[in-house]
């Protein structure tokens, strides 16, 4: 049986998944998890532990690499890649004759800095449905990079500094690696620079980049977080062309462009879009599906029409699971 109340709890055990309430033991699926509460004991990959080390410093940490099964009471547990960012993981839980998979943030697109998501057939699937509507269909990474590269080249041709606004962790490092591979020199805001250094500690190699210095940006691509668009570093750049990379449906592009006063908006996501969610479910072939996060109800109805037994977890409840 599972309990859903600000997190998924596997009843009869002490195990929670990405719990937003205080838990004795919780699996943290990645460093991007929104508003999780630090548990007494944390299970996560070494990469996730490193990203979150300041936040979880008072928790007892079980750092578990991919593909290293271990036991929790009568459970056999294993962490496998979820494809979202460095260290992001799914948890596979074997309990007797039944197997449960909790996905956390999931992505099936091939990314430069992240292992591809592992597909594990299971009896029960608990997954996030953040982009479970048909309008959320994202381009591949390769499709995203081509127009971004052209934007940068055009900015240089017009003697302007290209400024890219992107979230500091995850997508930012994928962009940095791809641009470095294409020969661009890059200047990073300190928050992005700090995260990139952690990626390097785990063996991810980048091209020519340095921490942003406003007096040394000639022929360099400047990459900053979206909330730093009015920073002093950016205001010192006299001639610039700016673009933001957003994780959104097409209907939001024009409003984002207007609100942030950027020259271009590019859509990309390191999360599974609608088609990827369907593809994942088809390949892991679960008997039951439990959905959490945005659009859980709508996506559950979609899956029911396709013949799946799907339940949206949107309020505190208890359900038979295993």
C-alpha cells in the first residue's frame, strides 16, 4: 500500500520518494527537486549528494551510484539513470514478485552531460507528469542547438555580445558543453560557473570557459541565470543581443519575450514532453500507473483511453499498491 501526502510513502517500510514533509528516510531523485524537506536519512546518487551537500548536511546520507543494488529491510532497491541531469535517478524497488519504479524527473532525449534514461519493465509505475499535455512537445537537443548557434553567430557578425539566459543547473551545462564543442569561448555567471565545476569533478569536460568578467567579454558568449537579467555585469555590456531558453509550451514564447525584453526565445526541456512520457510508459509496460505533479488528472485520462490503469495522486490518500 502507498500513502500519498506531500510525497509518496511505501507503507510497511520507512521509504518515501522526494518527500515534501519531514520523513525518516527519503529518496531524493535529483538536485532539481522542488521544495523537498530534508529527511533524517537521504538516499541519492553521489552527484545529487554533492549538489545538495549544504542543504542535506544534517541528514544521514546513503550515497548510491547507479546499478548498485542494495537492501532496505525486505526490499531490494536500485538507482538507475532518469536522463534529466547529472546524477538524476529513478528508484527500482523489488518486493517479492512485484517491481515498482519511481521516476522522479524523467527525460528520454539524448543530452551531452547526462546518461540516457534506463527503461525497466515494472508492475507498478509512479511517475511525474509535469508535461502531460499534448502541447508540451519539445525539440531534441540537436534541434535546439542549431538555432541557438545561429543566433550567437549573427550576434558576433553584428559586433554584439550574445547573452544567453538559462537555468544554472542541468540545461545550462548541456548548453555550455555543446557550445564549447562548437568552438565558442564562454563567460559564466558565478552561480553557473560553480555548478559547472561540480560537473567537471565528476568527469564531464567542457570547452573554453571562465567566470564572467565584464571587462573581458570580447568574442565570448555570456551565459547567466534568467533572474540576473538586470545585473550590473549585464548592464555594463554596451552592445548585446539576448536570448532565453525556456521550458514551456509554444503559447508562452511571445509573452516571455515581451516580459523579459529579450531578442529571442528558444524552447528546450531536460524533462520528458508528452510524447516521451507516452513512449516511456509503452516501453516499461506497467500494470498500474500512479501520476504526480502537474497535469496528473489530464494525463491519467489520456492513459485510460489507451487502456492503462492510471490514477492521479492529487490529494492525501492511501492506495493498494503491492
